[in-house]
C-alpha cells in the first residue's frame, strides 16, 4: 500500500479511507516522510488520537496546528500575537474565557429559533427554482449568516467572507499564485474595518465584547482581534458547511438510511447528526508537537516530534465503532472525534454547530422533495478540510414559507 497523506490529490474524492485502514491495521503510529520537513507521526487509531488530543502538557499546540512548521497565526508574522488554536493552557484558557460564554449549551439553545428561521429562508431562496448548487446556496449559507449575526456584521458580508475561507483551505497548487495570501489579507482588512466600526458604535455583539474585554488588565491588540476574527469566520463555517454538504451526499448515497431518517426525523435526527459527523469528519487532521520523550502504541516518540491526528481515520476505527464501515443513522453510542475528542481544544462552537446542522437538515429533508444530484460533486482539494466545494442538485419546486425580503 502506497501511503501519501500530504498530496491534496489523494483527498480529491473525499478522505483516503483505504490508506487509513491499512495504517490502522499495520502502522497506527506511522512515520510519514515530509519532502520539505523532518517528517511526522500519522496517528490513525481512535485510542491514540483521543489520548494525544486530551494531553496538552505532553502534546503541545504552540508549534502549529498544520503539518507545516509555518502555520498562519503562530506568531511568526504577527508580532508575537497568536491564534487561539496555537496556544496551550494557561494562555489558551485565558483567551477561551473571552468567547466561551457565547457558546455554552444555554447560549446555543437561545440562538435556536433564529437559526431555524434562517434555515427556512435559505431553503426559500432556492425552492421555487427546483435546482441549485447545494454547497454554495444551502450548506454554506447558514454558518455564514449565524457567525455574521454573532459578530455583528451584515449577513451578506458573512457570505463573502465564506468565499475567502474556501480559498484558504484549497491546496495552493490548484489556485493562482498568492491566492491564499491575498485571502488572508482581505480577511484581516475586513477585521480592521470592523474594529473601527465597533469602536465608533459599540453594540451587544461578539466583536464589541472582544474589543472591550481584558486579559491580565489589558485589552486585545488589533492583531489579536484580527486573529480571533479569522478563527471565528474560518472555524465557524467549516464543520457545518462541510457536514451538511458531505452529510447530504452520504444520505443520497445511502437511500435506505435517508428513508429511515425521513420516516421519523424528530426522533432520529440527533443520532443521524452524530453519525454524519463521524462519517464525514469535516476536519481531516490537527497537529501537535511532543514536549518530551514518550511512547505511543509501543512506538518511541522524541521531544520535538510532530504528531498528526487523523480524525477521519479514528472515526472509522473498528476497535472503537462496531461495524465501523457501515453508515447507520441510528448508531448509539457514537463517541466520534469530529469535534476533536475532548481536551483543551475541543471545538468551542460544537453546540451551535449541532443546532445549525439539525435546522438545515430538517429543512432540506422535509421540504426539498426528490432531491438528487445532477452532476458528480466537486470536492475541496485539501488535505486539511474535507467536503464538497460544488454539488449541483435538483428537486421538485416547492412553496416559499418565510416573509420575503424587500428588494
């Protein structure tokens, strides 16, 4: 079996599950070569992925979240300011407190009515046409709108920023030179304009709260706010967008499971949502760096070694999931690691994401009758984020149910 987890081409039709299966069986802690680096340990079993993700003392995030040693937001190009994803406790804990109140289960439940209303509006925008690009016009819309409302910016701006995140996650080789750098620059420029706007006219939104918050008696610098903003826009859309698109594709590919879900959607939606998270695993991996010599599954790990947790592989591990290769909307229990598997870096927005997923799937399944593909989906060419980037579909035209927006 040829193993190459770096080539984006191997992720062109989803994650390389044949490679993952071989690694889980023969080399669950695998020394993967890296053409422009020292190499890394690829972790493909559920047990090791969870263990590394939960131990931020022995396995640090500060050297970066991506395999490359020069990740965005690591502080090298931002005057020492870092994205929260590349912090360890106690620094990570301090920054986390600035946001955590807005993403508790109670706060997420309070957002539910508005999220359901937005989901209905999104389906309304396409339902009379009988066709659309499922990714751009359905799956990508809701998380863009929700994070825009939380941050306190126009909904249409959320959609434009979502397009920038696609550029950030697509392999540089498949884009014009400098595309990712330009997208990062546009994201930071928007954040700078937002800073000015919120300082002139503060509101009850998350952007204002971040600008007025203090850590150790000081307020965030502009660069720290920009990194927070980039994290919210980027991570706030990934899981939901790719889960809803990739999950709907899974349901189309498993019509008997789709029928089970449709037959009793309110009862089965919670287990179906978790199975879709397990099955699609929108975030392919996260990286950690060993802080001391240790051992994993009998393999010696040296201080400074890079370890890469492959969530999509861990979520298909037969040691952790009975009949792991089968898609089952009624699966329970389901201890997947699609949100990181616990620890300091467990996905902050998991509660909001689950409400978004439920709202969007409910609208699609109940209202878009006869939904089917019209072309083969085009996948995001990325070894870091997994999901369709384009998925043309058709369905029987239906009725608009929300109040129409004025022209």
